[in-house]
C-alpha cells in the first residue's frame, strides 16, 4: 500500500478488546492505511508510525475502530424498542468526527507555529525613535496560526 499506516494492527486490537482472526487482519490493515491516508491528507504532514503525534494516532485508531465495527457507516440502529442515532453532522466526511477533525486541524502543517510546523514570526524593532530613549521595543505575535494574530508591544 502506498501510505504507511500511522498506527499498528496490535494497537487496534487493544481498542477492540480482542485479537483479530486471520481473515480480519487484512481488512484491519487496509482500514488503518485508508484512515491514515485521510489523516495525512487533512494535515498535509509526512509522519509515519514512529513520528506521528500521540493525539493524531489516537484519532486514527478511533476512526479505524469505528470503521471496522461499522463498515457501512450506519448512523441509526434499532433493536426492538431500543434505538440509537448518530447526528449526521457528527461524521461529516464519513470517517472523522468533528472533535477528531479539530485534533487533525490543530496538528496540521497549515496551523502556523506548532510543534510540527514551521512559520515566520514577524517583529518590528523600534530604537526609541528620534527621542533616543535607548529602550528597544518590538512587536511579538502571541497567537501564531490565527487568521489575524493579536500582537503585543514588548520592551527589551
């Protein structure tokens, strides 16, 4: 398969609560590869199983487990008088829930400064103007990744 899975079949077995039977392992591996490819596409990252952030690995495993248990992606189930329903908006793209998408977005390469991304923080230096006070001030962006970062004036 083209994309390396961001989690192992063994980790998925732990979450399932049992070992996979021989005929289930290829399906579990395919699901992990598919969900990993979607997560990597969402984040535009280049992780592998050794470098993936723990919260992203948890999202991949959660979505993979949900897909393994519910391959047809039913959103409603009824048995006798008992009924359960998942809101259609909860799994918008069919794989990740809104909270899972939030985790992926937070870890996205487009999220600005972060543990796994690069960005430029601009600073303007002011040498005290014509008054020559000697104090040096600069502007520091304290909310990287925001569409309009808020800046504060700081004194050196």
